[in-house]
């Protein structure tokens, strides 16, 4: 059963029982991503590491490498 089919079945059940309908699939995905990011930052602070900028710094080093002299 797909996610959409399960959602439709749950919606139908909720309507029949008079309970609130469940949220649509994917409705809270961005909230979960933000909470995961916040949790990772919190764990980094507890471990004594910088809380942000690690990926940006790594990409900056990779993108701004000096070209090797050709032989």
C-alpha cells in the first residue's frame, strides 16, 4: 500500500468516526528538517565543535583551491 492510499484510507476512517483528519503526507517535512538541523547544532555545541559553517567552509576550500601548475 502506498503512502497516498494509506492517507486516503485514514481520511475515510476519520470521516466515518467523526475524528479529525490526519495531516497530508509531506505536510511537516520541512519542520522535521529544521528540527534535525537544530539538534545537530545543539550536539555540536555540547561536543565543543563549531555549531555552523562546517559545510560552507569545506565547500569554500574545495571551490577556491589554487590550480596546480602544469608540467
